[in-house]
C-alpha cells in the first residue's frame, strides 16, 4: 500500500503525450539564446498539467476544447490544481511592445516578434502544441489557489484572468519558464470579474517586470504588451483592454497551499510539495542542508546534497525533506525582500496569493519605487492601515511564510515518520499529535530566525555595494546605513537618486567640512531643502557629517587616495540612473493610451533594460527629465488594485 501511495501514478496516454510534446516540438532545433528559434520551434513542455490533478469538470484538454468558450464560467474547483481553459479570441490585436531581453532569455530569434504567428500567439488567438484534429498535445490552463488578503482568509482565488500556454526551456541556459497571458479571459477562478486587464495596469507590469530583472531583483518577466482595440473594460471608468505575455520559472504561490490546507486536502499538499522539489527546484538534493551555523549566524552559506530520505538535526528538531523544502522557499523570499528594501521597491499588495514559492516579485498592482524616502509609504490607496508599506514588507513576507509553514506543518512535524505507511494513509495519531506540533513549531521558529538572518545578510551585501565599499563592518549598519536612512527621511531625499549622485563624488573633494557642506546641495530637490524643521544650514551640516563617515570608510577599503575612478565605475554598476518611477509610468500611460504614441513605450523599456547607463542615445533632454527630480506634486503617488 505504501509503495502504491508514494510511487508516481500511472498516467493516461493523453498526459504522456503532453509530457513528451517537447520531443516532437522543437527538439530538432539547433537554436541557442544567441541565435534563437521561432515560437513554433521553441521546445515546449506541459509538466505542470501532466503531473498534477486537473479540474474534474474537464478531465482532458479535449473536454475543455469542445466546450463553448462562453460556457466556461466562475465556480468552485476542488481536488484540483488547475483547469484546462483556452484564451478568449480577440479581434485585431495590436502588438505595442516586446522586450528584447525577454526574447533572448526565452531563446526566441530576433525578428520573430514581427511575424503574424508571434502577434497572434501572445494575443491568445493561436495555440501552439495543441492538435485540433487529433485532440491531443499540450493545452492552456489556469491555476487554482486561495489566499489571505489583508490578513483575512479570502477563499478560492486562482488565475482569474491569467492563462498559461506552455513551458519552455532555454537550450543554452537550461532555465525553464512558463509562458502566461494576463488578461486572456474568464476562467473558473474569475469570481465576479471579467477576466480582462486594462492597458493602464498592463503598461505598468510590462515595464516594471523587466526593470526589476535589470536591477537583478528576482522577478517574473514580461515578453510583450498587446492592445485590444475592440475591448473596453469597466473599472472605475471605461478603459481599453490589453494582454501582457509574461513568464516565470514558476507561477506557484503560497496561496496554492493555502487553499489545500483550508480544504483539508493533505494528500494533494504532499503531491504539490513533491512536484515543487522535483520539478520547480532542481530535485531534493538541491535543497539546503540543516543550517549548522550558530543561531546568530544563520544567514551564512549552507550546503546541499542531502539525500531525499535523510533526517538531520537533534531530537525535537529533526529535519526531513519537507522541512528542507520549506527552508528553501523561506531563504529565497528573504533574499528577494532584502533586494526590495535595498532598492526601495514597494509591492503594494503582499497577500499570500501574491507571494511566490520561487521567491519572485510577482503580480504587479499598485507598486512603486519610493520617491522621497518615507518608510511608511504605501502605493496602494486602499491600504489605510499601511499593512503593505515599505517598512512592513519584511515582516509581512514572514507572516505569509508562517501561513505556508502551517500548510506544511504536518509534513514538517512528522520528522522521520513522514514516509511511514500509517502516517501517509491516515495522518497523525492522537497520541503523536503533541510531539508533531511541538516539532513543527520549533522548526518553523528556527526557519524564522534563518529568514531574518538571510534577509540581513543580503541587505548588508547590497547596501555595502551601493555605498561603494568592498567590505562590511558591523559598525556600518548604524554609522552608515541607519544614519543615512534617518537623514533621507528627515530631509525628504530621493532614495535611488541619492546613491547615483553619491557614485559621482570624488572623496578628494570631501576633505574639509566646507567642501562637504557645499557638495551636500547636490542631494536636495530642485526647490531646495524640504522636511519639517529643516533649514539649509542644518540640512547641509547633517549630510556633511554623514559624508565624512562615508569617505573615511572609502579610504579604508580603497586605499589612501580612494581610487575614485575604479570605485565610481563599480558604484554605477549597482546604482541605477533610471528607475521607472510612478510619475514616469503615469505619463507613459497617458501618452500611449490618450495620445496614441508608440515609440515612447520602446524608449522607456530600453531605459528600464539598461538602468545603469549614463545615456541611451535618445533625446538627452527627455532622458535627463526622466532621471531627474520627481515633480513636486507627483511624489508619493498612489493607485488602486483595480487593473
């Protein structure tokens, strides 16, 4: 019985065809990430739908395909992780933009974006991999998940307007991505919505996805943006519709586990966990070994290579493979939120359904990069309690990870008994419950300590680099990091612009107090000193004092002359000149949507893809405007979740 439960279930022929589809769909192509291949020849797979249970209403792709599209409506879907559903057909789609970086990373050849096949595929009008006559092959799907939204259980959510087309593996990098269309129509998970996306929010997601990737912040990606000229979408007002073709290593979220736990589906929690370890990550042995560092150094590197069935740790804290899986997810998210904090990115809606299992920035709604440094800022005008403010992001991500720990708690707490036949079949015996709960709580608590340590380690690494230092000293945290943030907040300085301007300074020009006070002015807004109770003298003095401490550390790391030229080059590699601030995106939306401009979209995307450059070969005046001071009345903009 145990072997039957733990072995991979026998797959019907249809699902074997899906798994093997990539063998007959692009395996003969010799394309690489340099030369690329066409969309048709791109190697494709459908592992997610081959290895996980579908919606019983449509047990096969053919059953879904035969169903009139208008008959696929919102409803509750149980004992399943997805529903086979095709995108709604659209009329005369207009391809507004394509990311060259995304084209390369997916292994698509340059120029393919100009073909009709590309245009129709990213609009959802053409299915690649599905044989209509034979009724077999790979088929699009929408995921089922739930979520905690603003701290309250929201029930079943799911891909209400996103439909995945296929997975593809870049033949050079060996990275597998899942290509998905957002705004592709109603699914069983649309609830009371229309399955559509508006152009406004689609432009924002299209740009920020690629901008974050260029900043080396883990993120989902955007391949293309398509306008639907015949689609009018009602939100607060009537708006044009759009589709973003986006991709990620995985679209699984903490909310995927939430819905299974809420429904008591313990078998599917185990099956999903196994799928993630074996098919999303690089196998059980790729997961982190028990962290043997002391409790105050849990952020240090850990080994891998632990066998699937190996148990590590002392009595009461025995770590099995599901604990290692949990810790991998914890560590990934700790590093991502550290990057958000180091680059002042605020997601705006960090519900559990917006928290990635892979540790990616995901689901871009009312996001923003900070303008003036205000830790309490939230870009979400519905977040009246500031739950998802910049300051709270590390805490909220951990809150979400605790919800994941609760979903995995039975598997984590079972320790070495995780594969016992009785536990697998029947669950926890009453007499073992207290021990299991105690172990799970201890391991989740230790994972929390590891989360904090990994977060701080990554944050210190990033901030050290942004300040142009080679090493991190413990005193830097208070003397440089904290004092700088306090100064920025008090003087209402622009976060990312401060670091770029700092990159231009020569330490030899900071020798005297008068020199430092004079240079301090470069950090002010164009209207002068701002912030309550500040005068120009007090503001210059405060920045000058910090510059003295910073220049002292530069000399310590770079030698007696500060090696300005080399240091400045290194600083400009990590301190962007351009980030897509809210006011820029707002202007971009108006110019594309209302003004009918098209070229501006490509120009802003080009800047977003190369944020560390000094210029972009466009219009110098416009470039400098986009990289300069945020207009006074456009700072700290907020927007809604409606998209």
